[in-house]
């Protein structure tokens, strides 16, 4: 890494002895300067995790509730730290100035550009909403508070680090920091389902990680670098005999990120894991985990594997079509009268939504110069995150302490008017129907990215899947307003919602309404150049 500086190193003859000089021409260039403002978002989340861990050792049991407030405050502060990074040029740190092909920030391991800020907003904002949802869940399900909040903050740290990572090693480490605490979060549920869900999640993730590490090794062998920009230059000029190795490495590397996005065939863990996990954790995985994998996939394809754009573009297009079809088909097969069917339906729906999120990434492989389809992915991820966490919040409100089937929502409007209206609005947004204008807007943006890049067949597949998804979204919505045959039995019937849960529903519903009334706020994300 220090090649130019080490030019001064070498043997020097003094009489009969040869002395090796350890002096360098410019010693100051070996010292890294850290841009603390640039790394503030993940750093604040990490410090908050350590504070929670230490505080848990000294707080008496009756004051453990303070850990939830401390977690929310830490995530809110991490979100505020994004503001100084929004203006001006991208900020970078941990840079190696002599990386082959490095220009500006190309040799840096951490870059806080527009792309990173958007996905850090999704990750930290989603984690904050999940934390608010978790306040009542930790108490109701008697989860160990210190461990829960520490693991949530640790995973959020990795999710905030990943979109700013610009070398393959940091990407892999950040992805594991997201994943490892998530396994434990799923397993914290003590009813037996949590252990089974965590085991399925763990085994699938470990397999995907092993495949990805093998791919990273192949890519490094072919390109001679781990920095994403230098990897692209190395692959472009790789000897012919190394190109099969490089192509295999690219495919294997993308497989690891496909697992986090829950793309086919790495999607089978999703329904069982979401069902076995505490509901806030399921919502967290559906939004923050997916956003982390999506950002890593975008970085690897559009920067590191740029020379193979048409190859991975076609692979992602096929993957998007198969994923959205499998997700919607699984949701259609879900019975509404079975226990946990509401969570399983949202799980299959999230797989279908993952297919839509992959469409702009596939389009980036075919996009003409000057266009930026990744803006559509960022915009849709932002919309999906708010709406899906809101839907999980309503399910948590209705099914506290008990598994919730879709049929348990029958006649909800008569019992809890505002809760039913919020869920109806969220479902219509996911379906892309008015008055959920923001959901319709997101699908149009994604559809346009496919058409503009010449992927007309993928746009047709997406349109068919959107039409199919209308059936189960509308069927669930209709149940909210029909009279119940028998008085619905829920754990919290007739009682007011806990303040954090009510605040979460109000926050997500309010944000969805604002985005539906003023979709130009999302347009600012779509119109920006992410790289």
C-alpha cells in the first residue's frame, strides 16, 4: 500500500557491511487522518451500543426501561449527524493515495457521498422506528433488555457503515456486523420458535457468506486490489487466462448480497424467520437488513464489476423477475385463517418487493451514459421502508403477546378506527393504489427505469406481478371494514396502545401521508446523482 514511500527503503553499503535504511521519503504520508464528521453516523451508533452494554451492568432491574430511551436517543443523534454531510462535495477518509487507478475518492475505504447518505438515512431511520416498536415488545415478551438493545444498535452500526464502504474487505465486515447481531435478536424469543428461526437464518447466512468470501478471493486474485474502483480497472485489464476466475468471483460475490436482499433462491429463510422473531425484529430485517444488502449489491455491481455490466445486468434482471414472481405466488398461497398468517403474508410480500427493488439495479447495467437508475432504487427503498415498518407496527399493535392471523383483523375498523385506517393506507401504498400515492409513485419510478434502459420485458413482468399483488393486499384491506362474525379476541382489545407504539404508528402514517401529498420530496432523491 505504501509503494512510492517505500522507494527510499533499500540496502546501503557502508564499508564491508550492508545496512538497510528504514527511512522513508515522506513519513507524514504514512499517517492516516480520520474525518470524524464523515464517520459520525456509524460511530455514534457504535458508541451508543457500548454505552448501553455498560449501563446494563449497573442499572437495577426496575430502571432497565431507560436502555430503550438511550437506544432511541443514540439512533436519533446518529440521524442528526447526517445533516453536516448533506452539503458540498463527498467526504472521504481511510484513503490509500497510491492505489492503482485511484482518482479523488477512488482509493478511499469510506466515502460519505449522496448514495451513502440516502441509505444511511434508511438504515438509521428504520432502526429508530424498530426501536420504538421494540419498547413494548421487550417488556411484553420479557426479553433481556440490555442484550436486545445492544444487539439492535450493533446491527444498525453495520447497516450504516455498509453503504459508505468502498473496498471489498470493509463491505464484507460491514455485512457481517449487520448479520451476526441479527441472528441473536431472532433467537431472543424464548417460545421455541425463535431458536428454530435463528438456526434457519444462521445456516443460510453462513452458507451465503462462505460463497461470497470465496468470490472475493477470486476477484482479488484477478484484479490485484480490494478497493472497488481499482477492482474495476484490474478486471478490465486482467489477462485472458484470469477472466474466467474473475467472472466466477463476481457471481459468487453477488450471491452473498442477494441473500441479504432475500432474492431467489436465498429467500426460503424469510417467512420462518419473520414468524419466529419478535415482531419489531422482523420489521427491522425486512427494511434495514434489506437496505444494507441492496446498498452492497449496488456498490459491487456499479463500481467494482463495471466491466461486466451487461452480464450482471442480465443476471439481476432475471433475478428480479423470478424474485417478485416467487414472492407474490407465496403470498397468494398463504391461508388467512392460520396463526401468524399476517406476518407470513408480510414476509412473502417483502420478497416480492425485493424483486421490484432489484429492477433499477438491473437497469443500471444497460443504462445509457448520463442516466442514473440507482436513484429509483434509493427512492423505492425509502418509500418501502416507511410503509412496511408501519404495517409491522399495526400487526404488533393488534397481536400483542399472541400470534396474529389475517382473519384477526376482520372488523378492526369497528374496534380501532384509526389503527384500521393506518393499516389500510399502508396496504394500499404497498399495492400502489390511491390514496397511497407514494406507493404508486415508487412503482412508476421503478417501471420507468426499466423502460428507459431497454428492459421492456422486465417492465411487463413487473406490471403483471403488481396486478397479482393487488388481490391479497385488497383482500386484507377489505377484512378491516367488514363486520366480524364473532367478537374478535385480541390480547389488547379495548385498551389504549402504549405510547411508543402509538407514536410509531403516528410517525410512519404521518410520513406516508406527507410523501403522498408531496412526492417531490422523493423526487429529490431520484433526481440526484448517487455516485
